């Protein structure tokens, strides 16, 4: 078994790479190292410094290693950057995905794509949102992920492939860059460790579906194991507010964390949670890690100096 992991030097992709290697799967990583770091990868891993927008280079790697499965996680993940430069975001997140779909077709591989749930369903979605909710993204990032999903579904119809998109909640865990909205757990854990006051934008009542990275890795592996194509939400089904997160971080740190409040960020979604009932039924997957436990692991990771290896 040989897997190709795009974005394998990133936060989620490096944990997925570790999990695959520990199961005896050979792994080739494609990453342009824009936000990824080689230090997250085990020494000796087959890393190709390739940009996914480079059609020929992506195809050449796939034809050389002939993977059975392609885990496609490489992406432009910065929502604000997608608003500033939607064409660049689409070139990477749609154009790059089409390149991977073409490469998968050339070598007969199944592709599992990292899509988004949190940035997809929009402000009027019922909570928790299931996969039947019509996407209404609030930023080009979500629109591009939705567009990439559309191409994936098209390839399944046109070519009879069984590709899969996983709509991820707010993934958190060790190795996450403490920047941007997704890194809020790592940011709060860092503040708690240094005895600083974290800043909350708005009143802290805004909710997200925080799903632990180890559970997300398990979802990718479960999705690869089924022949069936489709789209599945990967989340806990539970809303956690920013204020609750702070409390959990305080418990992990063994001291109360006292935030400061700043003006709400314009356009920020107020509530989000994903119904992952379909993933439970079809993939046998559930989010197994309670949030208290996941946050405690992030705190330990921060306390230990944020090592790039291990950590799950
Ligand atoms: N972290 C979350 O909460 C979350 C939520 C929903 C979806 N996702 C998706 O999961 C995937 C992984 O996210 P992450 O949090 O690990 O982000 P990350 O930034 O840590 O990882 C992305 C990786 O892709 C690489 N990359 C970026 N552009 C590239 C390009 N043009 N060519 C080749 N490599 C490129 C980066 O160097 C990085 O290693 C992304 O597709 C993201 O959209 C993440």
C-alpha cells in the first residue's frame, strides 16, 4: 500500500503521515512548504517539494510512485487571505484539486479531500448542520472548497471513481500553528502557560465544532478504506463557545485564565456545529476524544515547548 499525502508537512497532514507510516503504509508527501515544515515529518520520509498548481509536476510524482490512495490536504487555508485574493485562493484550492483528481485518474487512485464544514454552511444553517444543508459560504475559501467538492463529485459521475470529501470542523491539536481562527486552542494554551491574558473578539459566546486532530486522522483512514465515494461531515456535533474553551484551558493549566475582550471581528460566524451522523453510519467513525482531554493534550504540548514530533 502506497499513499500520497499532499500538505503532508502541515498540521493535519503530518499527523496523518505518522499514522500511515505506523500502519506500515508507504508514504510520499507533496508539499510546497509555504506553511508546512519538514521538522514535522519523520527523518527520511519521501518528501517532494512540489506546488499543487504545477500540473506536470503533480502528475509526474503520481506516475512515479503510483499510490492506491491520495490524501489531498494541501491548501491555502487563510480565510482572510482568500478575501483579499480570491483568484489565488481558487487557483490553489480548486485548480490544485483538479490537478490531483487528474493525477488520481491517471494512476487509478482513490482521492480523499480535506474540505470544510465550518466555512461552508453559512449563517442560516440549522445547528448542528448535516450534509443536506445547501452550502452558503461567507468567504472565497469556503466557495473554493465547495467548488473543489463539485469537481470531485463530477469525476465520480464522469469516470466512475469513488472519491471522498471530508467536511472538517475546527480541527485542533498539537503541532497547530497558533495563528488564525483555527489555532485558537493553541493560542489560549500558550497564554495560559505564560500567565498572559488571551484576547476574545466579541463576547465569547460564538461557537464552533472543535474536533481533535487524532480523530480527524482516523476519519481520513476510515474514508480511504471504503470504496464508496461521497461527502461526510467530520465533527463532534457539539457547539463549544470561546468562553467554554477558555475554561477548559484553565482546567488543563491548573489556574483560571482571565481573558480581555476586544471588538468583534466583522463577518464572523456566530454559531457552527456539524452533524456527523452519516460518518458514524457509513464510515463507522465518531469523534472519540472529549474536548477536555484534547485541550489537555494541547496544553501539555505547549508546556513541553511545542515539539514538532509526536504529540497525539
Ligand atoms: N485546521 C482546520 O481546522 C481545518 C478545518 C477545515 C478544513 N481544513 C483543511 O485541512 C487541510 C489541512 O489543513 P491544516 O490545518 O493542516 O493546514 P496547514 O497550513 O498546516 O497545512 C497545509 C499544507 O499545505 C501546504 N501547501 C499550501 N499550499 C500549497 C501548494 N500550493 N502546493 C503544495 N503544498 C501546499 C502547506 O505548506 C502546508 O504544509 C486543508 O486543506 C484545510 O483547508 C482544515
